[in-house]
């Protein structure tokens, strides 16, 4: 399912501040998807997390993840 989706054109009108995190060791299709979303949302922030696989940031790097969320909220 995660490889058979397409973005709706209306996503370009999104005004929310969007952060996109993708692991540097994730499947290439996931990295490509993150870049496509980032391109569609011109004001988004894309961060590639070196050495991490899918889900590792929030699961195995919980404190770093929580700190990043705090930074985003304070921003």
C-alpha cells in the first residue's frame, strides 16, 4: 500500500509547517516518497537521518525524537 499512493493536487495548498524525517538506510522507495512530498510542500523541512532504518528515530532514538518535537513546537 505504501508504494501505490499518489499525492492529491490539493496538498500544494497546505499551510501547515511540515517536517519530514526519513532514515538514511530506509528503502529507496521511502526516501523517494519523502522527497516527492517535500517538493510538493515547498515550505516543508526534509531531514534525512543517517544510519537509521524505518521507524528507528521515534522508537530507538526516543529522547532525540522527543527533543526534536519540542524544538518544532517552540519554533
